[in-house]
């Protein structure tokens, strides 16, 4: 089996994406079974990794600077060093072993894109506050934060190719397909959803499943009576010395997509490092 | 294994909980075909037709009277009164129940169907209703009917609780008691209002903690409810007709239910229909 997780980051003036990638890679090493814990990092400037103590958590470090910011993720099929890959958003943390699901994906899928998210209380996100473009234009509700694909899949190649074309030509695609509500920025989620719709493959790549379960910590989708941009304005985020996460009164057992880029402190990363050092 | 229903009945000087418990017990016996026991105090017992009590209840279990200062505003239609809310003895049900598997119900919960019979053999040792269904639909269901607080855990409804007597459920009721005894501290931790002690909240938090700080989804059926501003208007051959409190700029409306278990929060209106109910 040649499987691994792919993280794509680029230099940013305010956000230390390399550090977030490091935290995610640590959490993968800390929770996934051997053989299911490989991580490849695509980064536009390897120097950004200088301060990172345990670079070994990245099994592959690929320097690549052809795109900026999140656009790089649309090249995931060409960048991955693995036969089977899950490409993740960088601002995520793993909380338990999901390897049994990876076996399922490898055996049954060429391409699978997450199509739901959960609140920190375990409810499925139904609020479309951040997804007006999807609702208005009838796009499938895809989330690129967890995308599984097989490297030599024609279906995946065609899908990512169209996704890249959409990201490269946002005005043209918006005018043609998203006229009822044009997104300010046509990001990877919109591009993937539109690509799936145009290719008419939504039922093949985003059918209902119990996994991935990703807790989306954007404030407006938590079903609070008075919404807040940040979940942590309302409830605490707690990472303990076992790498377990509690948000408010809820133990998290799913993948936590924390979205607040400044949430993780150096002390949190130190905690994750210490677990990784004990295990390895 | 013995199955049975348990009801708490402690008169508070305003509401005749003893008579309510008789009505609830007769309906439960009719529809679930299991014995029903009552947990009460000597003073309440002295106010009832003791012969009828002994005929209806399988066992009459006495506890010392409640010592709580808990109060609430209770409506009877448009009229309201601040009354004592003697709800602090619930955790003792584990010690006091005579049954191996117990269905604990509020004495204003009218069992009109055999729905809950389906849960006697359920593999889950503790089941609580996880949802409040208002008779009018979703319009009157508030946020705090679903969660204990703005950011807190799912609210369970201790109106119906079924449990098997074993060490794990003992732990649950001990924890409920611990939360009751440290209600303000838990209010800080779980961010709920502590103005009034609510078993629903203590049960919800105890369940959340023992489930591992997650939401577990195996529950008793939702509690179909009418609020205390509604009135049970009449009962005719098992059909319960309610006068529902007016919504904004509307008149009272009638609504009827048949063959459904109903939580009738307007206790006085149950008593007014006692004869027809049983």
C-alpha cells in the first residue's frame, strides 16, 4: 500500500502555515496506524521549516512555488508522491485512528470529496451562512478539506483539471455557472463543487457516508442563538497532554478543522511534539 | 426481570400531586400493562383516599418530605402563581424502585399508548427522552428546549426515564445527585442558568459526562408536550382536546390528540378532567 496525507501550504505575511502543517502532521503521526501515517508537505519555500524541530513528521517535503495561497491545492493530483492520497486543509487536527476508512477508500473509490461538516456538538452543519453561492446556484455541497484520490484515476484527473481551469478563470465560470450568486473569491470548495456539477459526477464522488467527520469550527454554523465569527469567543478550546481535544463541554473524536489560524499556541505544538517523541 | 413504572408525588400546598399521580398511574397501567409504584411522603399520603391509593399502586414508598426551596411560576391558562417546585428527590429513584427495569415518569405525563412498552427489552440500560415536541409544532420550541445553554450540551427531558437497576445506572443517579448538590458549580462549567433547579439539566449533564462528553443518540421517544398556558379542555373516549394559548394577535385554538402520550404541563386542567381521563 502506498498511501499518505498531502498538505499544501504557501508563505503568508501574517499566518505561519508551515507551523500549522507541522501541528497537523504531528497529530497524524500521533493517531494513525503505521502505514497510514505518511505525510507529504508541499511548500513554496523550504526555509520556512527552519524552526521546526521534528521535520521527520514530513515523510516528503516538496518545494513547489507555481501557485500562491490555496490555489496550490488544486494541483494535488500532480503534486502527490503517493498512489492513494488524502489532501487536507492545513488548519486541521486528527484525534483518533481513521485507518479503517482509508482501507475503504482505497478498495472502493478513485475520488471522494467530503460533503458534510459537523458542529463541535456533533450536529451536521445545515446553515449556509458561508455557502450562499452553493445554495443559490444549486452546487453540490462539497468540502475540499478532505479529498481522497487515486493517482492514476482518469476520473480524478479530469476532475482536478477542470477544477484548475475554474480557479484560473473565475470570472468566466462565475458568469456562466454562478450567476445567481457570484462568490467574492472562487476558492477550492466552489471550484470542486462546480467541477462535480459540470461533469455530473457528484453521485460518484460525494455519496453519503459516515466519514469523513470533520468538525468545522466556523462560528456562524454552530447553531448558536447569537452567532459569533469565532467559536472560541463562546467556548474554550482545550488540548490535553494526550493530544485529546475538548471544545466547550464536548470531547472531540472527529477531525477538528479549527479555522482560527492563531488558535494553536507554541505550547500546543510542544504538547503534540512530546506525544510524537514518546511514540516514535 | 420485573418491569414497572414509578411516579413521584409530593403535594406542595397548591397542586394536588397525589391525585395527579393516581391519574398517571391508572393510564400507565391500562396502556403499558405493568405495575406502578408511587414515591411519596406521609403528609401527602394523609391527604388522599388511602384505599384507592393502595388499590392502584403496586407499592407505596415513603420518603422524608422534600426540603428544597425551589419555586416556579406555574400557569393555568392565563392565571399564574408562584409555587413550590419539589423536584429534588428524583435521584433517589434508583434506591427506591422495586423493579429491575423502571420507567420513571412525571405525574403530568399521560400515557395514552403502548409506545413505551417497546423499550422494556431495549439493550440500553439508561434511556431518556432526547427531544421536546410541542403540540403546535416547532414555533414554540426554544433554543433552551434543545440545549441546556447557548453553548452547552443537548437537553434531555427527564419527563420519561427508563433504566435497568445496575451499578452503572447507580453511578448515573449518584452523579445526578452530585450535580444537584453542586448546581451552581455545574452552572459555571456548563453555562446554564441556575435560578431554578431542573432535573432535565442535571440528567442531561450526567448523561453527557457518562457518555464520554459526546452526544449519544439512543433516546426514548420525544416528549409530546403542551405548555402550562394551554389547557386540557376535554377528554372524550381517549381523545384529548386542548385549548392552545394564543400566539401573537390570534385567538385560542383547539387541538386534539388520540393514542399519543402527552406531557400536560397545566396540572390543574388535568385535575379538572380527572373523571373523563380514567
